[in-house]
C-alpha cells in the first residue's frame, strides 16, 4: 500500500476558505466539519449572509459528468417543488473569468459544491404519519426520477454491487486467510440466490416477453440520516416535513431502494412501516408490488458493497481510525454469518402490503 499522503490531508481549513473565496463566498472564520466519511463536508458561516455547506468530493470517485448528473437531478427536483437541498450556481470571483455560473467548481485539486444550510432533526420513523409524509415525498422524487435515465451514473445490480465488490476484496487481500475460503463459499451461495432475481442482473436481460421492474433515478442512500425533519411547530424557512439531503449515491435502481432502508424491527413491524410509507407514496405514484421481493436482495447487495467500500477507502486515514475492526477475523466471521442469514432471508416470502 502506498505511503503517499491521502489527498484529503491537504484539505486544510485555509484551503476550504480559499475555495469558497474563489466563488465569491467569504467565510467569517467559523468552520464546522460535518459527519461524512465519503467526502469532506463543512458548515461555513459567511461574513454577510446565512451559513452554507461546502462539499469537497472524494478524488477519483465520480467523474465530473457523474457529479453534474446528480446536480441536474437535484435541480429538477427543486423545480418540481420537492424539498431537496441542492447545490448553488456560483461563478468565479473577479478577476477570473467563467462563461456562466456552475454548481461544480474546482480549487486546489478538489471538485466542490456549495449548498444552502438547512436545519432539522432525524425523522421519528416510529410515527405512522411521519412515514406516510416521507412516502409522499419519495413518490414525488420518483415521479421526477422516471422522466429520464442517468447517462453516466451506474445502476445498482448484482454486477456493480456484488461481483465488483468481490473482485475488490480479493484483489486487495484484506480477508484473512483463515476465513477467506469460508467467505468465498458464503458469497457464492448468496450470489446463487441473488441470481434468481432477474431484475437485479445487468440491465438488458429482459427478453421480448418479459415485463422487467423499472429502473429509475433514485436517491440511492435514503436512510434516516439523509432526511432532515422539521416539525410543524418549529418555524423554519424551508417549511415543515422531510428535507432530503446527500444525493451523492443517486443511481438507477428500483423504486423500493429508497424505501427499504427506512424499515426496522421484526417482520410485523416492517410490514406496518412499509404500509405507512406506501399509504403516502401511492397518493402520487403507483408502486409495483413485485418490488417488495427485492428488499432482502437489495439489503444483501448493500452489505456486500459496504465491505468493499471500506477496503477501497482504507488509505484514507479517517477509515482506520473509525473502523479499526475492519479486516479482523472476527469481522469477516460476522460477514460470513450475515451472508448465510441473508440467503435465508432472500428466500422468505416477500412482505405482504
């Protein structure tokens, strides 16, 4: 593994402030790092204006075209009056010249964007009315998402989340030898089950008589941490209800990808939660009930991909500090058990809603 410093080590507070100044945003010195492992995100108080959130993208993760597709999706949602926090259009400060303002700018070797700061708290997902409200807004996101596909961003499927993840983990030799063979067997068993879900294979599998589940543009990482909730009794400029943030993982996927991460508890609890979400969702958009069979396969893909994500980020000093257990035999024994459990879960009947 290379001993070269990670690019983010050069992203000092001075560089953050200078990057903002390059687009004519002048911080007053108050800079707060926000929770984000993938990118570096800061809340910055401006001299003459409200606070903003500056996001510096992890180098070499997305191309500029892929980032701009995310920004275009966010802008389309905002224009459709969906409460998504999107990036601002900013122009380079004089005397530098730029033909037009852009949501994506560059400074010091980093691509960055700036968004308005929005307040809120995590949603109370044990409240039926909260789930229904979120369901309505997810349907509106998907109404926009189905209008056109992504051209540059990938799809969520077995190839991108399972096979590619396996290749990364084996190539980097991060699975201890005493458990590697067991993990490979458990992975293959899970892959065999995943392969029975034809809609999660590489897009294009469908024959002339097939009726495949639709892949649309989705949020992609819709868990409680990416939803800011403003209560009805708290006056906020953006209004009450859910406000979706962080479209960084937006990609082509079935609509249920934005629903299943909001579920928790036993089967009865998850069934009730999904019912509440769909009560709101179907006020705006039809939901294909066949997608309920994809909940556990999608969970399996995410769990496999998570290990590869950690492996690919291991050269970032933040990761060994925050995930010291990764790479231990105990961690991988847990992953083996998880894959075995998911093989059973994927073969259980789908939620009946």
